[in-house]
C-alpha cells in the first residue's frame, strides 16, 4: 500500500492531462456527432507554436501560452467547426476519411516545418518541491496541472448540466432545427463547442511539451492514449471520463514497478505503459452496445453507386493494363523495378481496404497491422524451411483470427465506433506486439527472403516483380469474384442499409465477420510482398507497418475513387510509385507529401457538401434570368411609348385643383 501511495501523485498528474484531452474529445463528439481523429494533431500543432514563440522567439511563457491557444484553439476551432458543418450529412466513412486526412495533414506539416526529431524544451512552470510523499516529490507544476484540469472538468460539467446554453450544446447535434425554435442559433452553439474542445487539446499539448519533448508522433500517440479515458466515459459522461483518466494515469504509473516482479516476459512488461490503448479496445469488446449510442445519427447523404462498365470494356481495359504491367521491367531502369514490386504489394493492401470501405461500408484504421502479421508469420515460417507459397498461406491464415477479433466491435456496434476500435487494435499491435520475439524475432527484425519456386528464380529484381504481379493479379481476381458473387451483392446492400438487409432475413453479423477476415488475409499477403522488397520486416516506427501508414492509406484511398481494382491501383501508384519521378521526387514534394494527401482527402469528403457544380449552374441560371427574363425589362417592353407633346404656353392651374390636391390653405392662396 505504501508503494502504491508513492506512485499516486505522478499518476494523478498524468491522469489530469489525460482528462483534459479526453474532455475536449468528448465535448466535440457530444455536440457534433463527429469523432475528431485530428485531436492529437491539434495538440501537437499548439505545442510547436508554443515552442516557436517561447523558445525561438524569446517570448515570455504566459503570452506565448495564450497566443498558442488563441491561434490553434480558437482560430483552429473555427476552421474545424466549418469542416464539421460540411460533414454534418456525410456518411460515416467519409467523416473518418476527412478527420484522418486532417490528422495526416497536421502531422506531416509539423514534421515538414520542424523535423521529425524530438525537440527538447525546458520547463516553463516552476518545478519547486511543495511536499514529499515517501521518495516522490510533488512540484508546483504537478499541482498547477491537476488544479487546472480538475477545475476545467468541473466548469465543463456545470456548464452542461446547469446552464441553458450547455443543454443546447447537447441538443444541437440531435435536432438543430428544433433548437433554433428556442431562439438559440445552432451555428453559434457548434462554434462554441469546437472552440472549447480545440482549446482543451491545445492546452494539453502545451502542458505535455516540456515533459515529453516537442515531437508530433509522441504527442499524437499520447493524445490517442486519452481515447481510452473517453471510452470509459462512453464518449458521453464527463464525470466518468475524468474517473477513467485518473484511473488510467494511476495504473500506468504504478503497474510497471509490479510487472517486473511478476514476470520477465517482455510482453507482460510492455502492457502497463500501453494500458490506455488496451482499455480503448476492451471497452468496445465488453461494454453493452446500448451504452454506446452513436451521436448525431441522421439521414446522411448516400454515396453514389459505382458506375459499371460493359464486359467488353472491362476485359479490354484489364487486358491493356495487364500488358503494360508485364512490359514494365523491360522499359524502366533496373534500379526502379523494386519500387514497382513494392507498389504491387501496396496495391494488394489497398484492395483489401477498399473491400471493407467501399464494398461493405466498414472502416479499418489498422490494415497495416494485418500486413505486419502476415510478414512476421511468413518470416518465421521461411526461417524454418517452409516453402514460400505455404509460408504466405500460413501468414494469411494467422491474420484471419485477428480480423475476426477486430470484427467483434463491428458486430456489436456501428458507425464511428468501429473506426475507433480498429484504431485501438492497430496501436495495441504496434505498442505491445511489434516488440515481442514472436512477431519480428529476437532482434526485432526478421528475414523475409525472396523465393525460388519450381526452379524459377524470383530472387532477382525482375523475377520478384513478376512474382508480385502474379500474386496481385490473383488478389484482384478474388476481389472481382467476391464483388460479382451473391456475397458481394449482400455486402453492397449492407453498406447502403444494414437495417433493411436484416429485415429481409440476411445475417449481417456473419457478413461483417467474413469481410473482415477476407480483408485481413489479403492484407497479410500484401505485407509479405512488401517485406520481400528489402528482404526483411520489422516494427520500426519509420517502417511500412507503422500505424501512421494505415492512416495515410485511408486518406489516399479516400480520394483515389471507389472502384474495386482501379482505385487501389491508383492509390498504390500515388502512395509508393509517383515519388520516384519528377517533379514528385523533389525534396519539397516528399516533405509535404502527407500534407497533399491529407488535404485531398478532406476535399473529397466535403466536395458533395460544397456542391460546386450546382452553385455554378445556379449562378449561370441566375445571370441568364437577369439578362433575358428580367421583370423590369418585361414591364418596360410591354408599356407602349407615347410621343412627348411640348406645351406652347403656360396655363395657370385652377386654385380649386390645388386645394383639392391636399396642399393646404397656403397652396390655395398661391
């Protein structure tokens, strides 16, 4: 007990920051129905602005703090609120694409401007010791953060529960038209909510900067850890969110000292530090579905159906495409062939993601985690002398249970919670399992050599390219086969209206599990192809299996279109291949590549709401009507023109007429 009390102050301090982040996330979700995946990006942006003002420009920390919150929290909140209003009728898939695209944009922008290295920052709050608990010293900084966070939580709870405007913020997402009848402007309420939520994120980023250093990846990851506290509060209850944040903070501080006593296993020792991500995923597995009501459920606009071509056009197009792919090794430099092979591996992963997103209406933010499972498993099998083809098959089979586990939230829940659950699964895989020996070996890097199959040497660059092409063609054919089958028709119907499909007796739960299992197996195959290019696989943060790569892939696929084969191929070319050719191989483009991908993903998601073609057409009609059918012109044209008659003499008007005209007595006298 004494040891637990020793870690209590540090746990409360960490839990206070978790609470601050989670409260901002819950606030924006309660009032808009949009889960802001870019919350961590906002916190990181505020930390960088504060670092620039305070450390580089020499500004005192207090005005730098206020200016950072003003620029990122207030102005950024207004911009994000505008984006949220454009997404108010968007399908859940496009909402995820837009917010993930915004996260990728902010992350890439911070990295491009300030670099990816962790920037050390001196503390700006005093760290004088106020009192000591055993060996732990409680500083002024700790007390200030706790008081600020708990005070903000109390004020927010009072605002929601006791004020008229606070109750309006929870009503605006359900029925803004009904709220407007109560003489409250829904747009003003939404702006206020997003400003407060983004200010919470900004303040948390500035608080974390001197503790963790200014690093966009570290800050985003810690902010994501606060999602676990928000999940404990069911993304709804502010008191439960604070309790969950404090509990997670205390356990994260206390458990590492205990796991070293319980076990020497690396996996067990990694669990406490990653407890928030485990909590996030476990909540979606055990909490009853009725407790996780999706906010902002409304009549969203439906995605337009994908236009299908006639069979001759389809066969001709795929035949020409296949001929081009076969001829590539003979027309490109030998040094570029491996990049094309890698592109084909990413095509397989993009095709699996497209099967989930566009065919079934599901969303996955952990697709590269399935690819990592396939690459790691195949590497272990190849190291034991298993043939390459069988090793790839085993890797795909091992990924299927992982897909089934991820499908459990999809069965129980719907909409945005599935995206959050897959996000949590991907982070758990990266933070806990990537570092274990059974994933990438004892040295955290496992060999995935290129094979020799039936006497055919696929170890050369050209040979391995053709092996990847064969596998990619088989995977593409599998996608088309599923799409044209009865299962594909049911999946498209489920994407359009799962309730209507349930009413016709179809088992939508089984279909969700099947499509996740198929997508995970296909992504695992793509992971083996990607790992075969360098000949090894690892869980390094700069490697292809990082959770950030999964987010970028969602953003890229979002603007690559919704066709089952063409869109994944375009996405793979944009993601992996285009950067080796001018002008895209310049340092500037490579540095800002994520910014471009994120901006395009946001634009594609909000494009239907912008209705640019409709506005242009209406503007043209309005101008034509003003020019051709103007009411004034019609009235003037219909009035006959009378000739003007000039008077030759001036006659004095009768005084009685002037009196009768109401001019008064003085007019009559004149």
